[in-house]
């Protein structure tokens, strides 16, 4: 889905004074103010800080300047003392103009800092997620996580099976890690292209003891889960259950994945990566169309996901 993004100003706009567009910037004051020569009589400070530096110079005769990414910092901005230790005399300091390179360096360091913080919080949240769902993590598959669905470039492929032609179209990628609660093989009109349905559960419904509290059934390309909620049953809401299970029609992208699908049994952990697809099959003079669900919260007819499986992991085995 497209987004309207703000237009970034060109390099020339960065290097000219916002108050005097025809004047190039010559520095950045320690207080963070950008200035040109018309803004300040000093090539070191903005007008306000320049006046303050003259007052400080009249009292102590020195200022302290710290070069850090092109930012000139007067000592009085960092100290409350009446006298400042001498490092550089103002007369001996060559003004350092705020060039495009310095701006880019500052921007680069800011981006690095943001990425470092994002990485730190990502690691913490990742660790918390694994700690919260450690009973449903095995073989590198985390069935506690929600499926990931994203918009993708248009995709289409066709196969000929048993005298029929099946065309699969998609604009959505899909990845799901889950526990298999039931698996069903079919011998119907679309089974040459879609040989199996997998009834999958994730989140708290992937906990190993769920099988003893809920009943999972598959028939006629449908899946049904039933059982008691609340005391004596599963301590979850009906809306949570509905949004954490799905009956999936799975299409192998190649013969090896077809072999992998044939090994799946109830209780296995699986990770499936591929695409959500719509199916159009031509069988003799008949045309069959089946559309995939793109929501985890729908129920009833049309609520099944149709997955074109491009990568498959079953417990510790990858296909």
C-alpha cells in the first residue's frame, strides 16, 4: 500500500540560512542555532551567544570550545562556574564552517544512534517473546508468534495436473509458524493441485496440552474446533480461539515440498513460507474459482487460507 512521503530538501537548501536564503550557513552555535554572517557578527556563535561570550570574556578572558561533529560549544553552556579552565583562546581558534559533509556526518551518527537503540529494544523484546512462549518453541520454530502477511509484487503461475490446468495468482506473501492440530488428505476435483488441508494453531492454542481440551475435525475442505471455554476447559475467549486457528489449503511449489507435506501429522510444528493465492482451475468444460482468505479473524465459508508453499520446515526437517 502506497504512502505519501514528505519530499526531502536538496543539499543546497540544507546549506543556506532559513532567515536569509541567499546567505550560506557558516556555523552552528553550541546552543544548536544555525547562522550565516548576516545573523551574527561572529563566525563562532549566534548573535545571542556572541553577546554572552563577550560578557564572559570581560570577566574571565577565556572560553572553552569543544569540537564534536562540527558543533561549537561555548564553556558557559556546560558550566555554572564563574571561571572557565583555559584550553583554547578564542583568537587562536579557526572558525569551522558548517559544510554539507559535516551535516551528513551528524546525520549519519544520529542514524547510527537510533539504530543502536532500536536494536537494543528489539533484542529485549525478542528475548521476552521467547521467554513468554518457550513451551511452543522447538526446532527453531516459534508457534507462539502470529502469522506474517505482507503485500507483494503480483505473482502468477500455472500447472497441468491430470488433464486439468490450474492457475494461481497472488499479491500477498505469507509466513506462518504453528502446531498442526489435524491434517487431512483429499481426492477431489482440486486435490491434484491442493492435496492436503492443514488445521493449524498458534499462540496459546499451540500449547501442548490444548489437545486434551479441544476437539479438532476436518471434512469436506472444512475445519472445526470445539470444546469448553472457561473453568474446566480452555481459559481463553472465543474471539481469541477464532483468531488463532485456521484451516489451510496447501499447494506444494515443487515435488520435494509435496513429499514434505506428506510426512506431516498432528502434533508437528511447522513453518510455512509462501504466498496466499486464488485458484482458477479448468477441468474439461468446467471452470472452478476459489479465493483465499486474507484475514485471521473470519469464520465460515471462504475463511480458509490457500497457501502456495515455497519453503517448508516440519519439526527439524527443511524442504
